[in-house]
C-alpha cells in the first residue's frame, strides 16, 4: 500500500492483549514487534489492554514505536493514562487522530487493574475534543474501541449521531465484519460520518481511501482485504479442498524470522497431549446458551473444589475464547480456550446474595461476555422477556434465601468483573491459587482423557 500511496496511516482499534498462546505467554511482545516492523501510527486502548496490571501496559507502551491513545481514560489523579490524540502532517494538510475506550471497561475489565482508573463518558469527551482538534487539523479521525451495534444509542453509532465534525470513525470491540462503511447522520447537522471496522484476529485489512480537496474530505472508498483467508469446496466424493478467497499474500520472510522463536518456545512448552475430544467443542454459543464447552469448564471448577463442599460453579461465557477441536488436546489448546490468567476462587454467599446473583444473570442479554455457563448441580429457567429467573434449583432443591451456599468461580468474576458486583459481598473468599487452565487439564485427565460434547439442560431460556 505504501508503494502505491504517499499518504498512509496504519491504525489499530485496540485489544492487543489476550488471544493466541504465543501472545499471551509473552504479554503481547511478539504482536508489538510485528506492529513496529509494519510501522503502525497509533492504537486505541481496548478493554483487553487492562487484562494485565498497569505495569505490563506501561511496558508495552514503552516497547511500541507508536502511541497507545485514549482521550477518556484517566488516572485517579485526573491525568490522561496515555496520549489522548496525535497529529500527523502530510503534504498540504494535517490529520488529528483521537482515541476512545468503551466506558464499560470499568465493569468488564479486570477489577483489580481498573480500580484506580476513571473511564469518562465517551460522548462528552468527544464533544470536548473534536472542536479543539478541528482548529488544529484539517481532518479528524476517531480511533475507538466502542463497538458497532444496531442501536444508534450505543457504541460508535452514538458517537457519530451525537458528535459532529468527525470525518471517519475506525472502530473495534464488537468484531463486526463490514463489507461497506456504516454512514450515520448527525442528529442536528447534516454531517455524515462513515464508520469502518475490520472484523477480528487480523483476518482482514480494512482500507479506507479518503479523497481530500481544499483540506476537506470530498469522497471515500472502503475495501476489506482478506488476509490469506480460505473457503472450502466440497468435492462429489466428499473430500474438502480449501482455496484462497483472494490472492495469496506472501509472508514477509524477515518478520517471520523475528516471530518464529516465539512459536518454537510455545510449541516446545505446550505440546504435551492431555486428552482427546471425540468431537469438536465449539465456543460459538458460550455467550448465548448452555454450551458443552461452558459445561466442561464449569464442571472442572466444581470437581476441583468438591472437597470444600461447593454447591455449584459459575463461568462467564466471555472468558472462553477458542474451540477444543476434534482429536488430540494439547496444553496449548487449553491455553487458547482459557487465555486469561484466572485462578479458581471459592466464595461463601448468603442466600439473599445468591438470589441477587441469579437476578443479575437473568438480565444479561445473549451475546454479552457476562452470559453465564454453570456446572452440574444447578438448574435455571430464565425468562428472556421479563428478565427474571422463574426457577432456581440447587442440587435438586429450590434456592433457600436463609441458607448459605458455596460457589466456585474464576478470580475475575470473584472480583466483581462483568457486572457480578454482588459477589463482592461474599462472607468468605478462598483463592485456590490454581489457574483455571491447569484445573481444566487435570479434569480432562481425571475423566480418562477422552471427552465428548454434551449438554444437560442446566439453563433454559423461555
């Protein structure tokens, strides 16, 4: 692209952290080295930038040859955590790029890591910055981690509808696959702002051509370029052949040389086979309904803590990030399924708090990371319209508000993550210090190494 165009910006909408094992084990160092090699201009702070302590984030920012930007994330003292915006000067015009991070990070980020941070309202911050930036630059780009949703009252649609003067919004967070920009008209002025997003996992390169005349954007063009994605062709004999969707892009040999040591280290350390899956455990539905993979993870925590008399286990769907494919299961597979460094925690809760827990579960919309996956010993009927739990059975008995219960969960939820603030009212907290990943590996081995997907009707949504 740079060979064909003299004015190029390379932008990233955030969530550098938490993905493949090669990234997780080295705290995104290989990612940043790759970004440096490519020559990124800026990256927005995503909510997953707070999966690690702030000390890790600061080291990442030092390693990067480009700025992490966000105008609405501040320290408790009121200072910006990082640069709110940058200015880039080209031949004949200037471009301002400002960053925004979803304010939901205060609730969906690791509570221990965001406790001393302030996430200001994205719209109010943009209303303050955009007029200032228009005086400093000819074009204003919002590089944001807000998400694209159907409602104009949420995410980047709301930003475009309520803040005039933004020439382009480059968004992330919702992993939306766009073939054409979404254009939103400001609620008062006639200003129209295109919103673009390039899906997820580096699967596509989003390319926007802005045509500038007299220091104004006169037109634009958007293209979503697949990065060596393939589609399957089924032959008459039942065999499958994969073809590149677009032209194959040759790997950069120098960059490959730089990154291969990370691959080798992971392969050697996580290649041990721990079991075999008789069929694929998909993570596709873990934010929407009871899932065999969610059952497996929750059951592993219950099994690990049964000596403590735990009644049931709870896992958030958003904490599960990859399939367990059919066939051999390695330690590396489990690291991809559970990429977060969460331990198994046992909470002692009064019955009233457990009731509040289930009341909250019933309000969680499908598709949200907070969506519950639960262990055996629990049966729920949740009404999707009234947002109420109509039936709660724990070990075959109705919930007793006067009783005390023990639950096993991950350290993220135990700290009030994903909105599970009622868990902070636990009478007793015991952190087993055992990582979820290790517990799941031990559980698979306990089951004899062979596992198969199954659901048992633990959650019914009516």
